[in-house]
C-alpha cells in the first residue's frame, strides 16, 4: 500500500471512530456476557444515576440521567456496552428492519461523554416497554438462564419492566427498576426483593404472544427475526398456570428455603417500600395539579396517576397476608419473633377471616409501639403501614391525579369535583374477593 493510500485509510478510519457514539474494540461473547452478569450484580445499584461521585472520588459520568422503567432496562445494557467498548444494537422501533446502535453519528464533534449522554437521552425518547420484546426473548426458568442482567416484563396492558440484579439464594429475584417519572422526579432507582403478582405481570395474555415474564437480550444477528429463532428461546414459563407460577419459578431458582421469619420480614419490607415510595409520586402529582388547573391529557394523566403502583402495593399486602395466614395454619407462627407477630396482627387484625371481612372490621390505626413503617405522607401528617392498608383496602385511596393530595391519601373521601369533571383513564380499586 502506498503512503498516500495508507494516509487516506488512516484518515477515514479516524473519521468513522470520531463519528460513532463510542468506538467498539470488543465483541459480545460468552465471556463478556459473564462479565455483564457480574457487573450488574456488583455495580447496578439504586443510586447508579443519583450519586454525584463514584467510590474512587471521581465524578459520576451518569449523574442526572432521569428514566422510566424501560429506560432503566436499556440503560443497564447500554452503559456496560459503553464501558467495555462493546457494540450496543437494538431494533429501531420507529422503522421496520432497521437498528439503533453506538455507531450513530448525529453527535459528531462533541466529546465522548457528551455523545454518550446524548445517545442515552435519544434512547429514552425512542424506546419503551413496547420495544423491549423486539430486543429480548423469553427464557427458561433456571439459574443458568435467569441471571443478573436479564429482565422481567409485563404485558402491554400494564407496560412495566424490571431489571434482574440477581437471584437470591432463596430463589427470589432482586429487582432494580423505576416507575413513570414526572418533572420533579429524582434520579434514584427503586428495588424490591420479591415476586411481582403474576396475575398482573401476565394480565390480558399469559401466552408467549403477550411477551411477559423473564427475558434476555437478543444477539445482534437475531434482531428483526422471529423470536423463536433466537438460541435459548423457551416458552416454558407460559405453560404454567398463573396460580402456580410464583411457586414454580421460585422452586426452580432456589438454592435453599427461607425461614418463616425471613419470608415475612422480606414481604413486609417490600410492602413498606411500596407505601413510602408512593409519597414522592403523589407529591409530584399534587404539585402539578396546583400549577395546572386544567384537565390533563392522557400522557400527563398517565405520568401522575398511580393505578399500577397502587395495585402493586395492594398485591404486596395480599402476598404478605397469604404468607402470614399460611404460616399460622401450619405452625401457629411459632417460628416468628413476638415483635413481628405484633406488627402483623396490627396490619391484619382479622387474619382468620377473608380480606373483605377484615377490611370491614378494621378500625383507624394510630401510631403506637407496634407500628411499622411510619411515614410522613403530607406535611405534618403521618400514618403507619396498618393505617395505609386500612385506607387502601377500604377503597379510600385515589390514584386519580385530578384529585388533590388529601384525596389521594384518603384524608378526604373522593372523587373531588375536578376528578368528576375531567376524563380519567385506567382507574383501579382493590378487589378483595381475589384471595
């Protein structure tokens, strides 16, 4: 090769490298997939985007990225790809047969970190839970396939997703995720160490066509192809009755059984997080409502409403109630600490009856020595988990963002006049008959 041609080749190669979001120098392989799993388990944390500085004292390059549930899932894969100079390629949901990748050149001329952050923002504006089925595939439920870095997805009816940080030794997923974000949302993610309700995950279509359940990332070569052609594809999880799905999955993934104390403590923690996490969401909706007196359009309503969040915390209460009731029927709760029994009895004062009967019998709960998970839900106002459960099960909690905060928390029975006069979408109320 002549010097002139060599110079031209070098120049062109430099232009291509400069144009890309980042230059890939590695390729995905089983070894890099394993490194991805290890990275997710060790580094993927709820403060990944909210901490200003890394443990080594350097500035966090991802600080301030705000994302919803699907954004969180894609970010997990994209950030690892960038940090390891691997290709990141997904199907373009806006153009059939095309892809989006780190080779995009629209931010040419900017420094690499700016290109990466701009690329992430572009992704957030383009992808959603509806695009995730195109970039992932359903997997068998084993410890070899459900690994850190995989994900859980609901049907499109409930449009939610979670990343799998790890599978705990007891066979329960440790999930990191986020919910729909408003203008005032922080940059932190959320987590739970428990199973989402499969009736909600698979609602509307429990078959493989519903795309719900555990999934993993498609290799680039299998994008824009029928999902059943992807190596490792399995429809196993769709052949299990939803009433048995959680037990089936946990039995498949467990290395050991959890004790009664561990089970109830874990479920109580998850329920508490659902309650306290609602405070920020309601505050955001109430703040928006004060500044915008007009009726909301669908997109705004969807951002500030909480039907899915409220149903998830209701499901968590019901899972805790079923577990406690089963433990009492088997051994009378003799493996539970007396303090824990006191807390549970306050939350479920009529545990031997149905949830509907218990809701009718339950009186107002005030903060006392056995209260658990006390939160300031409005300025100067607090309630414990038992009182929130009473209001939720009684149908006093509003998920309609046209209601003010006092209605959202059940201090005042709704609906408000504005909620009556404005259109609402996807209202939810607890079904106490589904035990």
